[in-house]
C-alpha cells in the first residue's frame, strides 16, 4: 500500500495558526480522537478540492504522553520521548507539555481560521488549549528580527529525505518528528545593535541575505552553530517553517520555531550546539536576544495511520 505522509514538506504560507492542546481525563477521549483523525483527513481533502491554489493544509502532531494515554500502537516511534530541557551556562531550551499540535497553513486566513474552529469544537469537551499563535509572512519571508529565514532549507527530494522517516523505522515510515519552540525577542536590545552587529549574530547580510565567508563568520553566529554534520561529514538538515508573530503595541515580538525531521537527534544536536555551545560556552548569540518559552516534541503520523486511528 502507498504510504502518504501528512503535509510536512509544504512551504510556509502567508498565514499560519499553531495550536497546542492538553488532553483531559474523559471517558469520551478515545472516541473523540477517532473523530479528530477523520476530521484532519477531511479538512485537507476539502480545502484541496475547494481552494486548490491556496496551498492550505492541516498537520496534526501527537506528543509522547498523549500517545500512551490514547493507547496508540506500540512500540512507539523510536525517538518519541518527552523533550528533556537543554541547559547551557546562560540559556535554557525549556521543556513544556503538549499533547496535540496543529499546524494550519493557507494563503487566506479565513481558511485556517475555520479549520481551527472545527478542531476546537471537537476537542473542547476533552482537551484544553494551551497555546494558539497566529503567524504571518513578514516581507520576503523575514523573521521578526528582519533577516530572511528559511534560505538553507532543503528542497525537492532532499526535503522528503530530511523531513520524513525512511527504512530505519519501517513501522513509522513516512512519519516525522516535529519540534517546536515559542521564542520571545528582546526587540529593544536587538534594535540597539548596528546592522553590522546584527549580521554577526546571524552570520548573513541583512538586506540581501548573503552568507558570510568562513573567515569572517563569527563562531557564535546562529548559522555557524546551527549548521551541523554527521560523523562522516555528511550534511544533516531539518525542514524549518518558522513564522513571526507579535503585537507591536504590547511590545511582543516573537518567532514560532517549528521543524520537521526524519530523526529528532538532528534537531537535538542543533539545539545542543546553540544552547550549550560548540565548544561548550560558545553559545548562539541569537539567544542573547531570544528566549525560548516553550519546547515540545511531537510525532507526525502518516495519513494512512490517521485513517487507521479514525476507526
Ligand atoms: C538559519 C532565524 C532558531 C536551525 C537561520 C537563519 C535565520 C534564522 C534568519 C538564516 C537563513 C536560513 O538559512 O534560514 C532563526 C530564529 C530563531 C531560530 C529567529 C529563533 C529565535 C533556530 C533553532 C534551530 C535553527 C532553534 C534548530 C534547532 C537553523 C538552521 C539554519 C538556520 C539549521 C541553517 C544553517 C545553515 O546551514 O546555514 N535561522 N532561527 N534555528 N537556523 Fe535558525
């Protein structure tokens, strides 16, 4: 049978809603989860048919505790655990709870707003919403810090290769590991830097998004620490779909970091480099202006699995 993944390799769109829910103990939980799995498949089919050009999709992720509570298949996906915080000398990648994650994308916000309504209607009796973020495309895919975000993401077959589980975990082939962090930025401190200083934090030029050459790129710049290789020098990548969010009048400026990966250990290695540093102590300068207030790992089952879950 053909394995169909959820839309983990879709590109970021103009509008995104992220939602995280915590399940409560309720006798109807399993029955509602069955209906939810069917709803996710239906929402995708429906928008694909009604608005084929909108690049709209809904991706559902499931956390480690939820997998157990819902008695989903065993053994679990090999790397599905509760994310353990990563504590550096100065900054910590915190671990926060989350049972279900929704990543809703479309060019027109109306589409995802209605998807969020349908999901919320179904889940409210058996779950509590613990996060909802409305992200938006900022200029030419810039993060709220003003730098283009997503440039070195994999494309084409590489996108599938780095985002989806392959033969290493046959039972979960086509699935993916989703890791998310909500970051809040100290925008005043960031704005007090000159453009040249900001460029040294990221490792790329601000206006034209050009990578600095290795002889000038600081070793604590974001891209120096996030760019990693495997033991045999092979490239290790993840598919990032970060979105900016914020409320200027309230001084809130944020990045919702979101990544899909065939293996969580790649994402974890990047986080370790950023928060602990490489060598330890040489942490990512971006963290001096960005605080991770959440950190949660989810598993993305294939559409075939959602079909099984729907009973
Ligand atoms: C690159 C922003 C967090 C992994 C970049 C770039 C920007 C950026 C502007 C350069 C352009 C690009 O290639 O995309 C941010 C912001 C973050 C954040 C604003 C949150 C405050 C993270 C985290 C990870 C990560 C938590 C990994 C766990 C990467 C990777 C690259 C990158 C792998 C490409 C490095 C390369 O090969 O050049 N990020 N990022 N980022 N980021 Fe982040």
